[in-house]
């Protein structure tokens, strides 16, 4: 059965339930699920205002492929969602048989939550693979959500209005030269090829060659101290499924926790969070997130530094190698909590101490 456009509009605009298979969902189950998400990987939903427009309704063309009851049930299982969610997008992947589905749920506390799942095709019994989950204020802001396609993916971009005709994505990975990718907008939706979610750093929306929006995708959780021009990933620890990265625009460097694909239901958002920033001025700077329970040490060192020694409160130390270059970034070990850090020292090749940094208290 084809999902009725009116039902989808109702759930997004009003929070009502309308989905294949019927049923009203279970409020207690949804409340319990929300509670389970508040674990070590869940970011704070506090954010600063980002560009927004009057909220538009989903376009009927966003659901151009029939979503059968069987596909609907497999989509819920793959994403770990429940019948309280509704299909927002059901469309064919570019140049392939895959079917990309975006499920959405809206609540007063969490705003608009979106999860992606991809079917190998629209044939009965086709395999369903989950992609990512993201949080947004509403459809009044741009939704940009990665979905799997074969060994890579697409960024599904939903615009809040008729504001652009092309969407260009910056893809970045340490030590690699990845090309920008561009997709055309049709009925306020674009599907732009990407390498991986954690490589997507910047989205530019243009209309008739003029930039109307230039920002970090899914940047709802970023503070106003984070430039939206951080397009280069200098280093990453590759931790699955939430790698820590240092990104830069050459003037500012920020550590952040990003998101990637999940092996199984994506229970926490891919939105970047846990940020800390510093000016690239040739000095040693520690980039430590305010929430230090589950984060790791990051920073930037003078360009002449070839090592950074991290001294811990228990008397031990760890030496890490920075990336080199003008933005000489480094990451500490994944098991090295910033709460244990006593001192950081930037060293030359012969062991001379160039600079030292002491961690400040969170929030200072």
C-alpha cells in the first residue's frame, strides 16, 4: 500500500500517528526508549539559533516509491523505531535500485528526529540496512541526513522552502583529497553522494549561483563559538560509531564528536557535538569538551612540535604524534579521560619543550 501524503503531513506537523500497518504506537514504550537514549553517547539538545524559515509540509514527491506493510515493519526493526514514527521520504537512490527511506518522529522535548534505512530494492524480501539518526528543530530548518547506498551513501537534504536549486557537500578525511559532490534540488529535496557520514563537513545551498545557506550539516547542537566553515578533518581517532575529530578552516580548530554508520539500529544522533575550539595561532591549545566523562583529549600544537606528551594525574604519561602542518592537531588515547590529564607538553624532535598547557575547568 502507498502511504497517504496526508497522513505523513499530519504526523510531522501535528505529532499524530499515521503509517503503514496502522496502530497508534505506545506512549509508554516511546518514553522508555527516550530514556534509554540518554546514555554515554547522547548529546545535549541545547543549541543556538540556526537559519530557519516558516515550516513547510513534506512534498508528495518525497514518497515516490510504494512502501508496503512488509517494508514498513522491516524499516522499524532496522532502525529500532516503533509505529509512532512515520515515513517522511521513500525514494529511489540515484542510479541504482536501492530505496532510501527516512522515518520521522516529532516531540515537544526532542524536536524532529529522523532515522534512515535503505532497502536493496523494492522487491519483496529485499534486505534493509539502517543508516543514521539525527535531530533537528523542525522542517523549518534544513534536514541533512546520511543514508547508506552500497559501500558509500547519499546525504538526503530536505529544504524548508523553495530556497535553492543545487546542494554541494564538502567531503573530508585526514590525508585524503576527496572531491566535493553536488546534487540538484527537485521539490525541495536533493540526494547528494557522500563517502561516509563522518566525512561530511559542510553543505552549501545555492540558487541561481548565489549562496543562500552555508553551514555544518545537522549543526543544531553546535554553539555559536563553532564556525560553520570547518570543512577540513585534520585528524580522527576512528572510534566506531562516534569518532572524535579535529576540524579546521585554517583560522579556528575545533574538536568534536561526529557520527558514522551503525551496525544495527542507530540509537544516538549523528549530529556533531561535544565541541571545543581554539584559534590557530602557533601556540599549544587543549581542546577539551565540557562533558569529560566519555570524551578524550584533543588539541593543536606549535607547527615545530613533533610530539605531544600528556602527563596524567596518576604519574604516568602518554606521547602522541601530531599531524604536522600549520594546523598541527593531535588526539589522545581513547582510554585517556581529560579528567585524568594534569599537563600537556609540546616537544621538538630532540625533546625540547616548546610549550605547555594545563586543562581548565569545564565551562571556563
